[in-house]
């Protein structure tokens, strides 16, 4: 619940769940494969925070929101960004999700 229905490969490893099990759940339609190592339980209703959590989860553990995404998250300005900007402390290779480099 605290992750808005998202579960990562790292979460599964921490809980002792083999990655192959996440793939099986996705194949049976019990969870949805969102991106590499990222899945979502669609039984939980979406919230306005989903897009922000997903953007950060796609990039990795050291990722954080930047720029207008922070303002939108906290309702501090009349902005609704088309792309959620995410920063990271590590160098991001071209394999990072689109729009995640900063």
C-alpha cells in the first residue's frame, strides 16, 4: 500500500521471493509488468501520486524528483508536467527510461 501498488525486483529479493514468481504472476494477470524489474498490483486504486512513485522506481533506489515534478507533487504551483523529471546521484546510461536523465 505504501508503494501505491508497485513492487520492485529489490522488494521481491528482500522478501525472499524469486524473480521468476513475479513473472508468473504477471503472466497470469495478477500483477502488471510496468518496466524492467517493476510491477504493479492493479487491484489497488490509482492515486495522484502513482506517476511520481513510478518515475522514481523506474530509475532506481537513489532516484529523486526534481524541478516542476516536486512542485506538482506538493501542489505548490499550478503545474501539471507532461514528463516527471527524476534525478539520480549516479551516471545514467542511455538504457535509463526516457526523460529520467538529469
